[in-house]
C-alpha cells in the first residue's frame, strides 16, 4: 500500500517546496486537482514532471464530471492533459472524478448517471491504454451501491474502479442516507477500490479534519478493506494544511500512519492463527 496527499489542501511557498516537503514526510504520491501539469501561482507547473522524478513521487489526479447544464469540453481537456503527461513521464497512477450532477429547483442536486458514465468512458478510452486507472468518488448524490453497479454493467472495463471517500461514507451512514453499515457497503461495491480519501468529521458535515478530530472509526473500516483485498493509495485529504507549520506536518503524518497501521494490522494474521 502507498500513501499520497492532496496538494490542493496544502499551502507551501512554491511547488518545488511542496513536493520536497511531501517526500520528506514519507508520502509516495501527490494528488492534484483536475489536471497535470499542475497550475501553480509560482509558475513552476511545467516543472512538475521533473519534480516528481526528483523526489520519487507518483501523481494522482482528481477531476469533476460537472454540471449537466454545461458541456464536457473542460473535462475532456483535463483528460487529454493527463494523457499527455502520462505519455511523457509515466508518473500518473490514477485519475478519479466527482460524480456529475444536475440541479432541480433552487436547492436540489441530483446525480446525473448518464453524464457521469459518458465522462468515465472518455477517460477510460484515453487513459486505460496508457496504464492509468480511472475511478468515481462516492458522495451524497451517488452514495448507493446501485450507482456503481450500473456503471460497472454499462462500462465493463477492468480499469474502472472506485475512489472511496471514508469521510463521505461516514456521513452517509450516520445521516441515514445509507441503511448499510460501512462494512456492508464496502463489501457490496462491484468495482475495485483504487484509492481512499481519508479525513475525519462529526458524521454530519464534510469537515475534512485530521483523524481523531471527529467520530470516524478508521480501524473498523480498515478491517473490511483488508478483507476485500484493498491495495491501492491511501490519500490524506485534510484541509487548512501548511508544510511550514510543524502541527500541520504532524497532522498529515498521523492521519496517514493511523490508516496504514490499521490496514496493516487488519491484514496481519491474528495470534490465534499463528
């Protein structure tokens, strides 16, 4: 198992400083938002491939299917940028997506299954031949296992999987959006889990706190993840982080280490089995 960190939640003086700090903290990969090369205010985005090689890091990219009221030109361009970057560097491990949606009335947001499937099909067609995994994230509008079952049936591609956001799953179970327990939900997923997003919350709001600052039981979830053969990326998605602050570096490291330790302990044979 490997660990990554969401670059979009972490402040640093420069992209180079950020990559160096992540490597020094012991991360294996870095997750970027929407595309690579990364857009950076310091103008170093075009150096991303060089920086990843220098610090021995892989790239994960998290995109968005977006609103049904808009076209898919932007997301198509993001997919193409990732494909070019992968062809040049070979450093992209996966590209995952938030689900597509459409608005109903003033406040209702509904899952757009057709738009989501079309974007994932585009990504699979372009990225899978390059060795890049493609995944869909769970959130409130697409939290049911049935959403993933229908995608699996429609697309039928072995490169398609799930970005399982543990914080989102915790909210769905605590708020009654799901009748399943976390264990039942994870066991029922019909697609492989490529990546985890790990962060804590109070079971009601998407707070993206470090583990231990909410009520998420990562050890409980680790048991079933290990039983299901999870061997992907553990990505820390905690907000308001800064590589220059020791307390932030400790929070990132602790969240990662607690998750990896729970998974390792779940995979290890028990004393009764030895």
